[in-house]
């Protein structure tokens, strides 16, 4: 079916996909914006998977310093070409990732980086916790696996909800950028420094602070 320009524009603003892709998705979805957005996401995931093996050695080391110099982040994000590394869309993505790390404080980029010893220690803690709660032994293992997912969500960057849009994870955001930019993109590593880290101090809500600063 024919779709009007305003619907294409609305879908593009909602998903960040290209005009032609939005037009095709709307035609396939018979003008249904929600269904078209789902189609674009599915195609984006497929496109990201196809680009995953392509070498990405260009990119940037992005920095983010929280107001007053209390938190500092350095993150290396790679792409395939120097041209893409200089684009506003790629740089904005890098800034968002640096801000995410500053606000939420992950320990790893992805779950595969968690040391086996640490994972086993966490598994044993969660098992003891479930047993102490009086849960039946035959369901404890399932409970442990479910709670491990929460552990990954807390400490692994790729599995955290995006602070600007909690309905999507960083992994989803990355795949969307790969689809729209058209190159493989990889969040390689990061370092996060917090003033007085390891010293006794009051607990702050850094997510709220970082987001409020971003809106200034």
C-alpha cells in the first residue's frame, strides 16, 4: 500500500532508520507504525549479525567527566572506517555509552568477560540465599539461573537498560546503530574512575545526576 511522507517521517524519528527502509517497512506493515517498527528492529538484528565478523579497528576513545570531576570514563568503541568514526551519529552513540558507564557503573562489557571464579562464587551465594528463603531444593537451580540474569544486567554493560530509554538494552541500542550506520561497531573496553572509590562516603544516585547534567 502507498504510505504518506508524514508516516515515514514519524517512523524514522522513532527508530532512527533510513527513509527508504522506513517506507518499505510501512508498506510491508500496511501502514501500521508499531508493526513497521518491529519489522525494522528484526531486520536490524539480522543486519547486525551479518556484520559481526567484519573487522572494526577504527573508532574513537570517548571520554565523559561528571560535573565537578567526581567521575571519569574512557571507553574505546570501534567501527570499520575512519569516515564513520567522524560522523555525528557515531560520536553521539559513543557519548551515550560513556554516559551510561558513568551513571550505572558496569564492571564488564559483556557476560563472557566475567571470571569463572567470580561467577561460581555468585552462583553459590545465590544458591545459599534461595535455600535460606526456604525454597524447595528442586527449584533452587532454576531460581539461581534467573537471579544470575539480574547479576549480568547489573554488572555487564551490554545487558543494562539504556539510561535514556530503559525499554531497550545497550545490546539492542548497539545493534540498531550497526543497522542504521551500516558498519560493524564494537564496544571494546572501558575504564571508570570515581573520586574516593574504595573510601567510605555517602551513597549518591549517579544515574539521576548524570541525566540531569545531560539535559543542561
